[in-house]
């Protein structure tokens, strides 16, 4: 067998006539123009959707190969590329459909949804079909398709396990008995409950038009097999409002953004030097790095010079900072996001390294953020971060607001830091106290605990 996974999917989903009928109806509602099927795989639906202008987007070279064997007439309609960085112009497609839980494979899903928003015309429509994790057969945890026989060619058993880390990640072990013998392989899938799916679509700027529980159009219930969401673009500023402190912080950093490097130099900001030295001890090949509170991307630039070929993702609440970061062209992807809402990825174990420098003092619910970081780190991953020090000798409050800047900072003792990390099963590798910068408003020196931590396998 040339490609187990592609071959298996091709056979499993051979009978897609019902599903195709539903998607036909969706396409009818999209109006004139091109329809996009991202993650089109081997092209199971392609032959059913006649007389449509469909473009197929696929990342895997193996899938494209089988697609082209199945559909040689569509060679001009298949685009090689990743849905989270779609090689398509803004406002260029009338509809996008993502069938058969394909959304769970288009990771990181938050970036994919943002790309859908960018490439869809303003009156365009999006259809997402996600496997419902409440569906009893999935909940049973085993035997998703146990013992099925497909076309008398081979038999396969499916076993679906939830991975121990991560709320939405599941791993399916497939054991296939073919004429040539038995082959086993596993695939990772993301099963997203309806509320979460609606929330992440809302965050990406979509509103829900209708929800169904199956391709036959039946009403959605907790026990439905699928969640079929039909969505359209919501207006500008449709996301949740930022709280007043975060608004103040955002406008402060938006103002600083164009001259952030000078601002950091003036304050003799110590993190860039510390990071450069620290990275010498970290041996990773092409690591995936998440930079939280990434500002203009100056730390990512250091990482990129050190590792070469690393894949950087930046998250910051300040749109001004993200604009500056994009000019640097070092980050693979970035997003405007308030960490007070947690870490924006639903997939677990995405990153080899997470940076969170000069940002955790601004976060109100540190456990929400650290929980998200722990979940998104690979089992062998490390967190490099800073916590602003609470000076036990001076005493005072652990949450302070400089009236000249008008938003609070949260301070921690070394014991606090260790306890927080322990709560999230992160083991401290090193924790140093350093003078991090001189306050631009008072000239006072500010100290950080600067931490390297890793996922602690003994803690589970
Ligand atoms: C002091 S700068 C540090 C930037 C960079 N990490 C560094 O060390 O050079 C703090 C950054 O965190 C961002 N930030 C603060 N609060 C945030 C939040 N709640 N969510 C996301 N980013 C936040 C700010 O917009 C700013 O760009």
C-alpha cells in the first residue's frame, strides 16, 4: 500500500452521496464565484459536486498525488498549501466548506478560521462539519468503526483514545488487516464541542446562521453525530469587548509600538541579552515557538537568528505591535489576542518553546494563562518566561497600578512562581532574579524572576 492513511480515507469515505447533496445546497446559497474545499485530501467529494467552480486546497503531497490520479481533469483546480496561510487573495471566494471533521486537521484552527475570514467575500458563507465529542459512539471511547469490512479488500479496527493532555485532542489507533498483512498507525484528531466551535468561529469574526446534527439536515442535539455550522461574516468589531484596563494597556503599547526597540534600549531592558545567552544551551532543530506578548517581534528575531528555520507564532493584545511584527517578516503567523482569555489554541502539544517575557505581570488570571501554556507545550517542550518580583523586604501590595500609566501589574514572590508552575505540572529548571529594566516613568529599577520550566512528566 503506497499511503496507508490516504488509501484508508479514500475507501472509508467512498460513499459520500448524502454529504455531497448537503454541500450542493450550501453551495447554492453562496452565490456566484469560486467555492473552496480546504483539506480536500484525495478528492472524495470532487466527483459528486458537478458544475461547480471549486478550488481544492491540500497540504499533503501524498494526498495531492492520489487526488490527481482520481481527478486528472481537475489539475488546474488543486492548490498546494496550508489552510492557516492560504495562498489566495483577500475577499476572493464565495463559499468555503470543511466536511467530515476536516476542521480538526487544519491546525492551528484559530489561524485557519482567520484565513477563511480573510479570503471570503463579505457576503460569503462558511460551512464547518465537526464530529460531536458528545456523540455516544465516540464517548464510548472505542470501536468507532470496529470490525467494519470495506469492499472486501481489508478489515480495520478503530480505537479512539483521548490523549492524556489536552481537552480537545484525541488519538485514533487504526489497525488494518489487508491481504498483505496487518498495518497499524495512529492519527491525531480534534473533537470540538459545539459551544467551543461557535466561540472560536465568533473570535475569528463569524456569526452562526444555522446548526444541524447530520448531513440529512436533522436538528442538532447533544447526541448528534455531527455539528454542522453554517456561518457568515459578522461586522467589524464583533469580538468581545476588552476590559477598561486592557484597553488602556493596549493603547499605551499601540503608541509605543513604532519605537519599541528604542524604548527598550532606553530602559536598559535585560531580557534580549539573557535570552541570547540562554538559547545557546537549548539544542533544538527547527523548533516551533510561541511568543506570548510578542510586541514587535524583537525576541523572535533573536530566536530566528539562533535556530534558523524555526517556526514562530506571535500573540499580543496590541494591534500596533502586531503591525510592527509583520514588517519584520520573521514570524510564520501572529494574532491580536488578550491573554486574559487564556491561550488561543485548542490543540495541545503544538510548541517546543513558549516565550512569555514582560507580559505575565499584566495578566489577571495567571492560572488560565499558565494552564494554556502547559497544554500547548510538547511533552519535551520548555517555557521561558518572566514574573515581576514582589519585594518581600519593601512589602506593599502584590497588585500595583502606577497612576501615570493606569493599568495594574501583578507581582510574585519566588515561592508564588514555583507554586503556580507546579499547579500546572511545570518543573522549574532555573529561576534567577535579575534587574529587568528601569521604569520609563520613575527611573526605578524593576526586577524579574526569569524562569526556564519544562513539562514535568512525574507530575502527570
Ligand atoms: C513589556 S512588553 C514585552 C514584549 C516582549 N515580550 C519583550 O520581552 O520584549 C509587553 C507586551 O505584552 C503585551 N501584552 C500585555 N498584556 C497582554 C495581554 N493581556 N494579552 C496579550 N498581550 C499582552 C503588550 O501589548 C506588549 O506588547
